């Protein structure tokens, strides 16, 4: 299996399991309806774990453009492979969204709320505040990448247990930081299924909220790069000039979020 196919399948599995658990909890008439946030966060953690087990030995199971780009920025992944990985991830996420739609086919008609339908595919803010929402995605993905590199860089886990640790990290982020924006922390996880929502003939669907769509793309990339750069600086004593570009950008986002909230 090629690395492209590995990333495609891994990201598709991520969305089938992750988007599937969201659909089961929020769509009308399912047996798991209203089972709650803990079920959703647990489902996403297991989704990541299963995807990593499935294709980790083939492509490294990035299954997330923020991971791929962040690793490339600190020399842990070749830049020439980045476009191939990122395209595979977005394509896999799109088809994962299609599979979730097909699986829950009878439940779309029963679910009248258009926002609920969209939430199966894409994230959205609990309180719509652009700078604060962007900051939430930056923080969540910073923790993700920093945590992934910590898990990968130590000797406390055997290779066979690392996917479980990664899944636990996803659950922890969802439980502690996911309540603001739904913790996309992955541009492909949000944009791929959002495009699926846009093109699929979903009964009674509304708009795909393209005005918000850039936040779960830009935020994770900024946060992921900062996480990788700080990990290298703190754990490996390796400093990259890019740190002095990304850090001020994130600081500006923090300042703007605080200023806007005070108003």
C-alpha cells in the first residue's frame, strides 16, 4: 500500500468513526441519541487510535494536515511529500463524510434542524467570536502536536501502545478544551466533510457555514507549527527562525481575543 493510500484510508476511518459517533448522538431517532459529550469525545479518541493502528506502519498515520505541516517545519518530514499527504487527508475526510451520510440515511429527514445536520460533518463555535474561536483551535492543536511529539520522542511506551496514548490525548483535549469550538484540531477533519455536506443531497440541509470554515483550517496549522517549534526548543535545544514568526502571530491572536471580549 502506498503512503498516499495509507493517509487516505486512515483519514477516512477517522471520519467514519468520529463523524459517525457525532451523528449517532445528535441525529434524531438513533439508538444513541442524546448520549452526550463524553460519548463523542471517547468516540473521537478511539477513531484516532483505530486509524493509527490501521495505517501507522504504512504512512505514519498523520491523518491531519496540521501534523504533516508541523513535522515538515521542524525537519521531521520531507516537504516534497507534504502535498501528497495533505491531498490524501482531505480526500479521505471527504469520503468519510459521504460514508457517514449513507450510513445514517433515514435519520436526515427526521432531523429538522439544519445546524444539527451540519454538526455531523463540521465543527462550529458554541459562542461565535472570531478571534476567540481562532485562539481555541490554536491552543487545542498546540497541545495536540506538543503531546504527539512528547509521546513519540520518549521511551515510556512501546510502539504497540503509542496509538492508545494518542487516542487518550484526543479524549483529553476534547473533554478539557473542546467545548468552545468542537475541537477540529485538524483542517482535513473539518473541511473535507464540510465539502461533503455542501455537495451531498441531504434532505432539508442548510448552508455549510463557509464564513467560519477558515478558522478550523488556519487555527490548527498555526497551533500545530508552534507546538512543534516549542517542542524542539525545549526538549531538543533546536531553535528555528520560524518560531520568531509564528509566536508573534499567535500573540496577536491572543491580544485581539482579549480586546474583543472586553468590548
